[in-house]
């Protein structure tokens, strides 16, 4: 075959876009930073929207989906833009736009709802996440294609060049994820982090736009310093949180109950505890009063009015009930398993938990605590880690129940509170799951007519020793109301609950708790 019919293909070809050689042109570092910023915003997104719509499977599904959608759309438009106008100034303009979009997050965060009243919770979560983070992630997604276009000059090395840029982006994502989750949120809080991301993006944008204009750089630095001062002076970076942790936005409010001033511990958007600073025996929630009655019942079985009881509390919150136990049973041992050390510190600082308390706190996940070989035998284990509709599913499974049972003394009781609605999907599954571990399982809806109530707090008692239901009438928790005895479901009620629909067994491999509670969540938001 002649050379005319098979022209040789050059091994290299120079693209029309000139290669940048300025000192600030470090393509791998540029993509590293932009990818890290995306992941910082993604991690912060879950914390920012939690005070509005809670933290659940729906929340993180929306965050991940919206961020990925923004990156994908940004990659598409970035490629289109790169083929037409790729330059350092265009790249700088993208960074400036990303900075402005990041600052806008702080403004949108002041809006409580972005959809009309009555919309489904899933729509509200997706809409809130989109309003906050879709635009900045889309703009940041445009950066990589422009950088690739400006970097590739030798077609023979396109693969290695693009591969290095992709690797730098992936590494930036990893660093941004770990840095935010392990350090930044706990140290600085969400609003300060978003502002820092915006300043970093703005600095890089101005550096690219003003490349070679050395006299303008001091002006840009002064401008950034003035913006930071203005943000601090106007409290733009202040959040409503007393303290932000890796788990919650913690807030403290005040209220009155039974003529007494009490403090409210609010975790994200939900009231978790009522705390009377002066009277540790003053408890407000009905489920806590039933806990007190269960403790009285166990104390009587152990041989006295206030014998030494060994108890554990899963979820410290405002330490309302642990303080009650410490006051009523002064010779008892009480261990509190609270996953968030920030919550414990707030209890010491603002909620009257004494420095010399005899309560022992273990700041770790209850699943990890009870997975250990038992070091004691508890007469009572109280569960209070289910915050409204935010349920850590791994504490609902048969495997966890088996671990708890191993820590219980003979005749010990596992007492838990959960929330469900009139259909009873979650309570049915949870009671059924507990019955696979414990011989006897009882539940109380706290009153009559729970089938006609939008949301009900249930108290469940699981034990291997049959309760003396008649004896429960002797225990009122000190308020003259035998709430547990009065509201405990009968055996017929339990059978009816378990047989009106196929009961689900919750396991580590299958625990669709969020889905079971979705209808209740949706109905409550329509109120």
C-alpha cells in the first residue's frame, strides 16, 4: 500500500490552547483544592440542613444526590465552556462565582422552608438541599474540564495528564472529607467553614484573574480582609447553636413547667430534654415518668425503697433521668452511654450536671459499648437514643438486643421509648424483634386512642421474667399517677398489633426504620 493511501499519523499534536506557564499554574493542585471544597460543602450540608428537616436516611440521600447532580451538570457545562473560551481569566471567573454561590448558602440557611406547607418531607428535604448546595457544586464541577483543556498540550500524553488530574481530584475529595468530618466541624462550626471555603475560592479566583498585575494583589488582600471583618462584625457567621459537634447543633432554650423554670436541650431541630436546674427529681416527659415507675418496680423486687440498683442509660441528652436516678437512688450505680462528648459537656456547663457526680459517662456508640464482654450486670438498661424520627437503626436490631441481654442481670429489664404513628409499622417490627431475644415484651402507648393520634411515644419493656402487672399499681414515680400500670397494653392488644400485618424482623442486614416512619413524618409536617 502506498504512502499516499496510508498517511502517517503523528505521535504528538499540539492543541490550539497555549499551555500556561505562570508560577501559579499548578493544575493538579487546582483540581485538588476544588474537589476538596466540594466535599467540605457536602459534609457541611448534612449539618446545615439538620436543624431544618432533621438528620436521617432521607437527608443524606438528598445531600449525596444533589451534590452529584451538581458536579455532573458542572462537568458538562465546564467541558462546553473549555472548548470555546478556556483561559486563566475564565478559570478565575469560575472560582469567583463559586465563592459567591458559597456565601449565598449562609443567606439561604436563614429560610426555614423553601416549599409550600403540606409538601411531602422528601420533597422538602430535596428542595432545601438543592436551594443550598446545587449551584455552588455545579460551578465547582466546571473547574476540572477547564483545567484539563488548559493542561493537555501533547495528545500522546493525554491519558497520563488526565489521569494525574483525576487522581489529584480524588485525593482532594478524600482530604476534604476527613478534614471536615474529623476536625473542621467540631473546631469551627458550619457557617465559619462555609465562609472559609468562600474566601479560599475567591482568593484563587482573583489570583487567576489578576495574574501579572502585581499592584492589584495588595488591593485584593485588603478587600478580603475587609469582607472577613464585615462578616464577623455583622454576625453573618454566627449560628443559633450553643455548640456545634460532629453529631448535632446543640441549642439551649428556657420554658416553664408546673410553675418551674426549666431549660430545654434542643438537638438540631428537636427538643430532647427538659431540665430543672434546681430540682433533679422534676421530670416532664411521660416516658421518663414511666421509666421512674419501672425503676421503683425493680427497686421493690431488689428488696427495698432505695436499694443499690445497677443501671445504664443509652443516650444522655440533658442528663435529666440520670440526675433523677442519682437523687432518688443515691447508693446506686448509673452508667450513661452518650455518643456525643459535646452533649455531655453542655450538660456540665449549662444543665446543672455536677462536677462531682457519681454518674459514669462513656462517650461512645452504644452498639460498641454493649458489643464488649460484659463487665457488670445491669438491673435496668434504659434506651433514650431515638430522637423523634431520627432513629439509629443499628440500635433496633436483633443483634443489638442480644448484646444488651448479655449485660442484664437475672430479672433485668430493657426499657426503651420510641415514636410511631397510627399504623404502627415501626412499633410492630420493634416488638417482634425484641421477642426474638426476650421472653416477655410489653408496651405502653402512654394513653388511650393512639390509633387516632398522629404521633405517639411508646415505652417498651423487654425482660426474661414476667412482669407482675398488678404490682405496677403500687408505683407512681412520685406524681400520684400510676401511668405505666394504667396504660400498659394487654396481651390481647399485643397479639392484635403483631397479627394485623406481617411483622418485620429488624437485623443488621435489614432495618428499614426510616421507611417505616416516613408516613408519620410526612403527616406531621402537614400539620
